[in-house]
C-alpha cells in the first residue's frame, strides 16, 4: 500500500529484505530443489554391483621365492556366476579359519584386478585377483515339480 509522503506524493513502502511473499518463497524453494536434484543426478558415481559368490576351494599359496613362514597366504577359488576367480588371500597374524570356509556364500564386488568383500566381522577387505577362468553353468539337482517336465 502506498503512503503519502510529506511532500504529498505517494511513495513506495519500505520493505524489509527478510519479508518475502509466500509465492516468492515457494518459487525460490522450487528453483533450489531443481538445482539440488540436478546436482545429485550428475554427481553420483555409478552404483557398485555386489554379486553372490561361493568359495569353492582354499589351498596354501606356493611362494616362488623365499617366504615368511609367519604370514600365511592362500589361493581361494570363488565362483561368481559362470566365472571362477582365484584370489590371493593373506591371513592376518594369529588368525585362522579361511581353510574351513569352502562352500561359504559371500557377496563380492569384482573390479579389474581386485575383489572386494565383507568379512565375517563386517570389515571391507580387498584381495588381488590372480586368475580367472570361465566355468560351465551348474545344473540344478532339484527334481522338477510334479506335472512339469
């Protein structure tokens, strides 16, 4: 609302920079949300895909040169889909158990040269992949349901 000034002319009311109309506030919020969502879409890295793998076998790793007997290393074969990965697992000092994990299902993330997994304590571990080979698809031993053949 315009108010008359001392000179008799109508002047604009003084507005406080903090007072913004509801319509203006909604517009600012909408614009801010658009910018934030666009930023989130383009800034997100590609989603990692963990896959189910099965530990098929565990064998002691054969060192080519002099070896440190206090550090135990194992070749662990992990089947993920139709690929068998052989990874080099180094067991921490004063721990044991990987030898008895054959048959265990774990979720793994396969990269070019590494496999990432969570151990039984929930800690994320990375191990180098030292070999990979395709394997034929496993057929199920479960008989078909009655009436289906």
